[in-house]
């Protein structure tokens, strides 16, 4: 009986406990929820501590264990449940202020809070025991000290890179050595170190001789990653850390392709599993950007003069700058010589800190002007500018590239070099193997492309390149055996020419000489020194406006080792006879002189490979000379006036030679034109049709498929000049709409003096398909021509000159009819207008009223020149269509004042670009 009573009592006690506990839930709802919130806050703090410990452990190759991973999952689940309970509680409280009398609802909320509190406390207890993942914190990477303040141009470049990082996964910053790529990357690093966009920002330097092991070692040293036993295990450590984070990798000074996945950088970039992954590289080599799968490029160029002067002042020190009234002007001369290159400005500026005597400054300027920067005193030789820039030279893949690069320094400072002229000089110097090339110029264009990619050359005006002044000085330093020899190569311009010619010790060691001047006051009375026995290369250009160069070269015949001779632009009135004694001569350029005849003795120069005689007044050519020059590869008689009889046998002699790879020629009638096309071995590069009388007695100049579809024309014709006086029509005709008739290499077209020309007719071919690569177009003195709308969609047209065409009213007036012979409406044509046009010149167009309809776009226009076009009342822009790269608008102020404006804001904006004509 006692046992039964005790059992009943135990059951009743248990039931009472359960009942009382449940009865209490509605009255403890507030306390239970608050207790849960407090405990959850503690749990979240413990979770953050554990996460930090895990992060630090992962840096050292320790991955979180299964217990920690399971605990983290439970915490995430529980905290989610707590949010739901809290939300239910707050919803009930809205009914009657801070208290709700719905006991049933309070009961369930209070009960759930009490049960969840137990779970939270259990997780709190477990979380406090994860001490095994704690490690020492990795070193914090500090912001870079970038020295001088950020200029407006630099700030603009930084903002552009930041925009690219938002839009693209891999960004490439490239440019020549010392131009400021690393500094720009450091500015990017500093921006994101104080910005929460990325969890991890890593800056590492690849440099030359880079390897996966070297990059991994730098990451471990700078960012505290644990050491793996080999490349693969190290990559796993790095990859495990980066995989679940937003990261930005800044990789400086890349010289070759790097397998980032082997380093440990995840290959999937962009937005991956809600994590942002971005990479920015810097390199001197544009080609590296392609190897690294760069999606957006940014080229860093030198500083403008004002910013360069400011940087130079900072490095010299204002105490020195202000120490003498003359030093400021001398400092400006030094800055001009350094051509905006930050590396040179900083290095030379520091070296000038103690120089307070103007004489010291003048000495430095003299050294800079003579390309002898290496002789300026700098503390450590290996820190000199040339040694740093030499890395780009060393990176070139073979000696052919290096020799071609050095030869570029044979043009004076700041001169643009025509690509064609440069390639011909390389061939003449024997630096290029061109015998197997389909087009003799193609290997040269490949070399130019590689030098541009290596930042050793820069693009310049119309199909030209140039060397940065400091790069050129470095090339001459290399050519002179790292500055150990002097005057092996002489390059002088202006007043320096006389100094060189009057050298007291003569030219016994001189091998290559370039002398340029356009100073009319210089009259040379001395010839080339007779002791120039090693002279191989002589390049004389623009030697006086009124004085010829005959005196200077009257002893040419005595330099038997001369292989390269350029006397273009020298006002020569006769062919120098001494040239005919140069039996080793391979390259002869006498272009753009006033030579009227060629001596028969030229046939003695049997090693001649290149003969350039364009733009002279030659009207006769001795028979049998060309046929004796069997080594000829390139011959150019373009824009001469050779009579018909002599031209007939010249064409026969050209055809008899087996090696001709490029021909420039002016033809005085259509019969000779068709006769020339019969010689299938003659690649025509420069062609001028200059007919004063149309022998066929028709008013149409026909350019049929047999011409434009001729493979020798398609694959070689580079420049075409049309001066057919008697025709009123040019008819360009393809036999079929599907035939391949594009002039693949034509880059320069000139239509000049065709005063009767009224129209150009297109049959079965669109202009943009014929002129695939046309870059330069000049139309002048075509008085009756009305329609030039066929130019609107030429894909590569960059320079367009239109002059003295009296009947043109609007450039796009006949757009519909010029669209490949169709009548499609303009609105249906989706091709961009003037997609590449950078320079537009409109001169003496008296009837031109509207340049273009305002729907016509000029996306890449930089310069526009307007002169003697009095009927134009509006410029072809709206406020939202001003070309983003516009640099200047050249016109008279009277013309500007007479323009009409629909938008005063447009006038104000365009006014910033005005360069008045006087």
C-alpha cells in the first residue's frame, strides 16, 4: 500500500511540475525572450572569435576541423531560429503597447524561447573549447608611401582603373619602363586598403626571372601564409584561404605568362559563389596582357610639361631652384629633354640637388642634348636610368629585334619615322630576312609591332612611330658599348651638324652618321672628313632650305665601305656622280629632290637592293641600267614625269628581274597601266595614274575586277594617286557581289586635280568592303565633285583632307545612294559612321553648308580643321555627341563668331577646344 501511495505521489508531483512549468510560460515570455537575446549575442561574439582563429589558422595551411565546421553550421541554424522567435514576440507586442494578453500565443513564444536558450547555451559551452585553431595573427600590410602628391592626370588614371575593376575581372596596366605603372598600382592598393570592397588585397612583385616558387615565397613572407612542402601543397594552402573571400590581387612588373592557378590563385574570377575575385597586373610588354587573359588595358604615358616640371622641382628642392635667377629656365630645359618620364625626372632631379651654379646646369643640358645622360653623376651605377630601362631591351626575343631597335636611334630626337621608311632602312642594313615573305614589308611590320608591344617605340602621326627621348638615348648608349666608346654612331640635328663636320680628330671610328637640319642660315663649305674609312651608314636630311648638299657629299666616291646612303629632302638638282663608285652600296634613297635624270653609270652599283627615287623631276631614264641591277628588291619611281617611251622599256626591264618585291611607279597613260598589269611578277606598292589626256577617249576611268581583284594589287598596293584630268566619272566595278575584290593593303588614297570629275560609281561592291584598311584619304581640286558620302563607313579611315571641291554642299548629302549601290534608308543602316576618324580637314569648300547631319557620329575624332568654308553655320555636334577624345578645333575667330547655336551650353563646351587660325 505504501508503495502504491509513493508511486501515485511521484506521478502527481511530476504532473504538477509539468503543469506549473507550462502554466508559467505565458507569464515569463518577456524574460525568456530577453534571456535568449542576451545568450545569442554572446554566441555571436564567440562565433566571431572562432572565425578569426580559423582565418589565421588557414593562413598557415590549417583547415577548420569537422567539429568546428559542424558547430558553425549549428550556430547558423540556431541564430536563424532566434530571429524568427524574436520576430513573433515583437509582432505580439504591437497589439497592446509592450504587452499582449493572448495567453495562447505568449505560451508558445515563451516555450520556444526557453527551449532555444538551452541550445544556445550548449553551443556557447562548445565554442569556448576551440582553442586548438588559434594561431599568431599574420603581419598587417601597410599602405604604400607614394611620395609626391597625386596630380590631376594621375588621379584620372586611378579613377579609370577603379572603374575597370568594377566591370572586368583582369585589368592590365602597361607602358614603358619608368613611366609610373608601379606607382599607379600602389595607389590602387592604398584605395582598397581603406575600403571594404575586398576582404583581401594582395600586392606582389613578379619582376624578371619570375617563377611560381618565387611568387609563393613572397606571399608567405608578406602575408603570413604557412609553408608547404612543395609547389602543389603551397598552392593548396593559398587557394584554401582565398577561395571563400573577396580578393584583389595586384601583380606588379610582369614579364611573361604566369600560371596563377599553380601559385594558388583560384582560376575562376569575377563573381564566384557571391565572392568577388579580381586581378590587376602591370607590365612593359603589351603582349603579356594577352598571355595573362587581360580583359581591359590601360596604357600609362609620360607626364605633361607642367606636371613634369612640378615633380622635377620637388626632387631638386626649391632651395636649389630659387638659389639663382637662371636656374628656373635651365630646369625647364632639362625637363624638356627628359620628355615627361618620371623615372628620369626623379633620378636626374635628385642628382641636381646640390648644383646651384648655372654652369653646372648648362653642362648637364649639354650632356642630355648629346644623348650622354649616363655621364651625369648618379650615386650607384646599377641605379642609373639606362640600366633600369635596359631590361626592356634584354627582354626582346632575339638579336634581330635588338638590332632593329638600335637602328631606330639613327633618327634625331622627337622625329616621327614613317613605318615604311624604317622597314626599308632595316632591309638596307641587312637586318631583316625578307626573301620568303609574301609581302616584303610584312616582316618589318611584325618587328614594329613587337617593339610597340615592348614599349620601346610609340605610335605617332600618320603611319609613323617615334622613340621616347630617354629610350633613344639608352639605345645610343647600348650602341656605344654601354657608353665606353664615343662617336661610333653620330646623330646630330641643327647647329650640331657644323660641330660634327669640323671635328678636329676627324671620323676614323665613325660607322653610322645622321645629320638633319632645316636651318637655312647654315651653309656648309666642308665635305665629309676624308678619314671616315669605317663609314657604312650616311643619312642626311633637310639640309638647308636654300642651300644644296653637293659640297658636303662631293667626295662620296672615296667611302668604299658605305652600304647605306640617304640623301632625301636635300634639294639636289643632279645625281651625285660619286655614288656610282660605291660598289658595296645596298640602299640608296634620293627621294624628294629635284633630280631630272639618272646617269648610265648607276648600273655599276651591282649590289644595290633598294633604289628610292620618288618625288623628283626625272623625265628620262637610260636604257639598260635597271636590267643590270639584278639584286634589286625595292625600286620606287613614284611621282616622277618619265616620258612614255622611257617608261615602256623601264617596265620591260622591271619584268626581266626576278627579285623585285616592291614597285613604285607613275604612269602617263592608260595603255601603260594595262601593259604593266601583264607582268605577273611585279608587286605594285605605289601607283600614280597621271593622265593629261585620256587615250581611250572616254569620260570614265574604269577600275574593274581585273584591277581591284588582281592578287598583286590586292596584296601589295599601299598608296594610290589618281590625277586623270579628262574624266567625269570613276567607275569601280566588281563582276559579282560575292567576288573578293578588297584592296587589302591600300592605306593611302589621293584623288587630286580631277577638275571634271562629277561622281564615283560603285557597282556590286560597297566602299567599306573595297577599302578595308584605308587610313589616309585626300580629295582636292575636284571642282565638280558633289558626293563624298561613301567615306562615312570606311572602317579604318583616320585622316581625311577635303580641299577645293566647289560643289560639295554636305558631306553625307548622298548617303543613301553611296551605300554599296543600294537605296536603303539611313535609319536602317546600323554601321557606325566615321568609326576611326581622328583628323578632319575642310579647306576652301565655298558651297559647303552643313558638314554632316547631326545623326552622324565621330566617336574617335581628335582634331578638326576648318578654313574658307564661309557657308557653314553649325558644327556637327550636339551636347551629348561631342567626341570624347576631342583635342582641338582649328578655325578663324570670325568664322566662330558667325556660327549659329541651338544650345548655349554646347558653344561654351566647344569653346574650350578652339585654336584660332591667323
